[in-house]
C-alpha cells in the first residue's frame, strides 16, 4: 500500500538569470517533464539545454550569481536530452540533428572538457540514460532506434529497433535483472518494451493512454521499479516483469513526479505548483 504522507502550501524562492537566446520549440512539449534539464553535484548545479542556438547553460544554484558557463557546439542544434552519470563524471547531450556530445565533468563548470561526439543516430535524440552500476549508457532517437554504449569509452555495443515507429523514453535498469526499458507513444496510446542487455525483447506492455514523467525508483533492497503518471494517477510497475505494484489516485491534478535522492520516497506536484506530496511505501 502506498500512502500519501505530507502536503503543504509552498512559497518557493525565485532564482532569476538573464539569458536572451530563445528556447527551441522542441523544448516546450505538451508533456510536463523536460528532458533537457538535469541537476548534478547533489542538486547544486543546473544544466539546461533546449536553446535555438544549441548552447548549454551550466549554473551553480548555491550561489546567486550569473550563469558561469555557456557551452556552444559547432552544429548549433538545440539540445533535446541531457543525462548525467551517477558519479558526476560524464554528461551526455543529445541534439535535434541526432548527435550526442560526451563531456567530462568537473566540480567547476569552466573545467568541463569535450570528450567525443557520437553520430550513430540519424534522427533527433529523444532521450538518454546512464547507469554507473552497469557501466553503460543508452540513447534513443525519435525514429525508434536505441543505441547501447559502454562507460567510459562510449563504444557502441548494439543498436535495437523497437517494433513501433517512435521511441520517446529509454532507461537502464540494473536490479534485479539488467535490462533496457523503452516507452513508445503513438495515437494517444503508450507501450512499454523491456529488452535484455543483449538486445532480446523480453516483454511488452500496452497502456490505453499517454504516459508522462516516467522515472526509475528503488525499494530498500535496491530492486527497481518504473513509475509514471497516466490519467492523473501514479502507476508503479516492478522491473523487469512489469507487474503492477501500485496505483496512487488521490493527488488532484498531478503534474510531475521525482524520486528522493535516497530513492525511499516520491515527490509529486500539482499543476499550479502550489502543493508538494511526498509518497512512501509504508511496508518497505
């Protein structure tokens, strides 16, 4: 049983910065979550893509200062997805041309270094995920291809074509069985695919609505689950078998969810951002 244990009115502080380049249309989807925003250094640094000119903004949040670094790339294509390795060693930046920049990270933004460019995709990058436990990272493009790479050398291991024509999200799951999770959305329906690391299709699960804000969460035994919003409720499925573990329906106008750093709770917010709900598994 999943229990809502807290909600409160919020008056968040505003952190403003001035950057006058326009955001790409790709950066403003109808879905509530943005794939071109990531945090690193335990939430102390914000990484923001999605600009028309292809730049990436790196801004420390523990100091009220102007952005300390703007990274630009020669193709000037909007960054659509960003993923950070769990150890804050590498950043993966996928753009509208299908190119992925790999950056070596440092605690000081001005010390970030370009590592390599990946040009294996032929269409815009839809999502990237990284797993330090598996020493792998994975990318997806909107034409339905998933590419799996090694860490830290970014060697291409294999390319997988999902049965549908589109791939919107991709994740790596390490426990209890290493697997690749893909979510495709077509005609206002969603389908979840589970692949082995070797590229074998293990399971597929159809949903009769659009999935938004999918995330990976863990229990206290480090078993992983896929959680997502669908029809204004949170669905939680175990991995890799996709068994439905819970459905949480008592959060009005739910807009986005995010796991806590220790993976013991889920934070959820409503559409106008005035309330935060904290959800925990009272049995685990």
